[in-house]
DNA sequence: GTAATAACTTTCATAATGCAAGTAAAAATC
DNA sequence: GATTTTTACTTGCATTATGAAAGTTATTAC
């Protein structure tokens, strides 16, 4: 696992790992759309290129942000799941969404509002709910 | 103007704007180190290249995340400051720092802990304090 | 007047991304 | 059992972004 950290700063170190335009979108799709296979990720709204998707899945697995597994009786489809490290990206993603909701009104259509409204009034409750749901999905 | 946004998603839209390895570090330095000039940003721990710094300052200004101004009697030094839109990136940055604190223990030395400890127990209070401090700086 | 400083810009090499097409194994269909 | 489809990639190549270093211009300090 070759990790090139620019400094000892916790902010720059996180950006060294997930500071790109695609990694958090894969995590988003796992969290909120229940996506777990390569082809599901490949069909995202933002049209990620397959080589980039492949590269990011490999990196996220190396970083232990996601796991790669199989289902019994299926040797073909890879099932990706969030590790604890990956699940804990949720608060970051929610803050990003809320910032956009507050500051990108010129661009975001009303379709984006309902998502943010789900947690805006009770963020901590929403997070705990999501964590519980993550557990259920595994069990 | 080039197509800036990949989709209507608030998460991907934010990443379209600040989803790179440098933008948030400039904001970090403005928030926590009181940096406000080109040369101050240029001296960061992470050694940003001057062409990238120039590019990011221009972009952040175009996005109205920062303002560019001068001090009276000085035609040379540019003074950069955070807009409201920029200040509101604080919660994102704090969540990123906390994620690193929780999940990058192998890499982060103890030097990174004190920063996170400042807000870990009372994040909302810390944020409000910082917002108040931002106001004071503007005078 | 000369030197130093601040804020860039330019050049060029390297790395990352994007697009299209191709591949291989497994699974589904006929 | 053979053929088609699906899944998960890989490869090649053009474009774009980044990184390192040196150069430029205006301003300020000495």
C-alpha cells in the first residue's frame, strides 16, 4: 500500500486519499442507492469511465474503505461493501451536501432539496439511523 | 464557459468545484492560520506549486468562495478573504479532520491530535466560535 | 538608484483523466 | 452442448491537469 502523504495534517492526509472527483461518489452510491457491483457503479448519473472506476475500486479497497467479496454460488459478480472506515465518511458527505444546498442554489434544481431536508433538522439522528441501516444490510 | 457540473447531485456538484487536493488546503490556511496573501499560501507545509496556487486562487474567486482585495497604501500585496460561501466550508473541513483522526492513526502523529481535540467534544460550539472569529477579523 | 519582495506567468516534463474498443470468464438462453 | 449475454474488467491513445523550475513585472525597501 503506497501512500504518499504530503504532510502530517489530518485535512491534507484525507485529501491525499479521497481528494478527487470520483471516490466519494462511489461511496455515495453505496450509502444512498445501495449499489454494490461494478456494473451498478458504472451506471451512475455522472458516467464514470470504466478504467477510472476500476482504479478507484482498487484504491478504495487498498485503503480499506471498502471490501470486495462474492455471494455464494456466484463466481462472477463482485460485491463491494463499506468498511467501518468507509461508513464513517457519511458525516463528510452530509456536510458537503448541505454546503451545496446552501450555496449552489443557482445550479441545483429542486430535485436536490428533498435529500438534504431528510437530515437538515436532525443530522446526528440521521447519521445514527444510517449507521444502523448499514449494520442491517450486512446481517 | 465549460460545462461545470456533471449532474444535479449536491455531492457531485460540490466535488466539481472543490474536489481536488489543493482548494480546501487554501481554505484551511485562511481559517486556521490566518493566511491571506499569495506568499503566505505559497509557504504551506504541503508545498503547492505557484502555478497551481495561482490557478486555484483565481478559481476560488470566480466561485465566490474567496474575495481578492488590497490594503490602503499598498498596491502590491493582494489580500484574500473568505466569503460567506467560503466560511461555510468549515463544517466539511472539520468532518474531514475528524475522519482522519479516527481512521488514519497509522499515519498521523500525535501532533495532529490537539487540533481535532479542540472541537471533538463540542463541534457546534466550535463552529459558532469560529464564525464569530471570522467576523472579528473583518472588523 | 539598486535591491528585494510579491505576485504572478511560462515552459516543459510527467501524471491523471476520458473515451472507445477489446478481452475473458461466468451465467443465461436456446 | 452451443451460443449469446452479462460482468468485470484491460488496453491504447488523445486530452487535460499537475509539478518543478525559471522568468517576468510592478511595487516597495534601502
